[in-house]
C-alpha cells in the first residue's frame, strides 16, 4: 500500500507554526476522506485539519501542546489499495519509516524566575508526639471509635504516638492534629495532585501576559465615579427599549471613553517597540476582554466611536456569544487599539489589569456599590464605582492617564453629555 503524508498547510498569512490542541485520530485508526484529523491553533484562530484521503493512520506528529511548523508532516496515512490512483506521495517520507519529527520552536526570550530562598529560624523545634511508621510486625492499638475518626480525618494511626499504655486514645489523636497538620475543615480526605499541561488558548494567554509584563513598564491609576445618575438613566432607557437589547453599564462607559479619546490620543495607540514607533489611531477599535471556557479572549468592536449605545449593546452581545461558542472570526479577534476588561458584579474594589500588548492602555471598571456620601451638607446614598486604568509608562505619563480618567468621569457623572455632539 502507498503512504500519503499530510503536511500542515499555510492556515494564515504570516503564520510560521501552529499548536496541536486536539487529536481526532491516533495511530492504527481508520480515517475516511474529509474526516477530522486534528485541531490546530495559530495566533489568529483554531482550524480543524481534514483528511484528503481514506486509509489507516500510521504516524502522527507529536502530542497535544506541541508546535508544528507550517509545511511539516502532521499525519502519515496508509492509503487504501482499491485500484484507484493514490494522492501524490511525499518523496521524503516515502523512503523512510522514521517517525515524523516535531520541531519545538525556541522562544526568543526566557523569563527569569527568582531563586527560592531558605529562611532559617533560631526558635527551638517543637517536640511532636510522632512515632516511627509501624511495620507489619507492629500492631497499632486503638479503639474502633478512634480508628473511625482517624480514617475520616485522613490520619495514619501508625504516625501517632500513644502517651499511656501503648494504646492510642482520642487525646493522642488531638495532640497529633494540633502539632502537625491542624484540624481540617470538614472530614474530606486530601485530594490528589493534578498536573495540567498548559496548551491551546491558555498557553497563548500565558505567553501574551508574560510578554506584556516583561516588555511594558505598567502603572495603574484608579479613581472613584459616582454613577447614581447614570444608573437612573440606564434604568429609564431599559424601561423604554422596545425590542432593542438591554443596556448594561459597558456600552455607556464605552461611549464615555470614545468621547474622551480625541483630547487624549496617546491612550488610543499601539507601540511598536522594535521599530520605536507609536501609532495614535483616529478610530477606536475597542477590545472587549471576554471570559470563555477556553480562556480569556478579546473580540474587537471596530469603529466603536461611530456607534450609539444601542448599537454597542447589540455588538457586545454578538461578539461575546461568538467568542464563547468559538465562532469568532480571526479579524474579530485582532486589531484592537484600546481594551476594556470588566468582571461585572465580581469586579471587586480595584483592579490592576495587564495591558493587551502592543496597546498602551487598558481600562477596568469595577463593581458598583452603594455607600453613604455627603451632598450639600447632608448624608445621601450614592452608587459608586472605581475605574482603573493601566498604562505603558514609556508612552503615557501619569498626568495624562489621570486627566483622561477625569474626562471620562465628566461624561459618566453628567450622563446627558453622552448623547451630545
């Protein structure tokens, strides 16, 4: 039988390699034409590779998480000998039975981790009543009640020393727990360690975040907004929205950001640190950090400055759903000039978001809380929200970041301005 080598095709402009994120076949499996072979992830998207032939898989290139160069062998298939003309065989792999090589592309730069430091103490060690582990000839004496309790607590009685008469009592078990591991919350036994290989989207996130922190000198500025009037207006808009999507805080905040940007163009920019060029963008292509089952994705609202709140609300819902279902197009996941990241009701008091490189800023609204404030000499209840912004200090100065946030604050705290020219 002839062998056909399926080589990883060019699945994106400028892509040199792709990561195996899922195998649909293994050696020995029969595969039919057009059946799925593997899912391959690039910086742009995840693509399923389909078999152009029918046959039996005899070789596969690597494991989930491995990086495969474009043009290298991914799967070798022993093609059915049915008298029909087989696909053109790869001359290199046709002459050898060696497994397909997987090339791990070296990283350009490594992250140096600090060495662990052992700290000595002058305090005298506590004498713990722990006995040597019992052998098969050593009987552990304990009542059924003590044995049952030790089992519930996950304690090996061979490690507990009996204080009197060689028989382990509840007091001996208490002493052991007090001096060694402390009382557990509940009776559950310890869970087994679970090593998890970092692959696919999670690895992309890890690499991007590490590169961002390694290259960009971050600083974060936080200020408090009074969103009482904005929330009241949002309630009125939602009550009369008709068949339009329900408004959250996010589209209103995006409008405020877009209206403040023209005065602070350095916020809506990208920095090519290799070329030493900062590009300030006229249009706001707003990245929207979205949590998915595969990890954090950033779909992009193109030309956000040209949309009204209802259009933004609809686009937010559409992009978030596409990202969570894995249906977002590659062009919808790239090209952002500024990113907003929000945890919604889990937003906490303050966030220090990591910049989505090569952008130079990221905005993080936090949770809305009700607190007493002084207004005209009287105590009133207000809805307050902290807004965080992290900036690239090579491009954005602290004064500029603070001034930009104050400009956004003006639109948020006087929401009628959101609908003016």
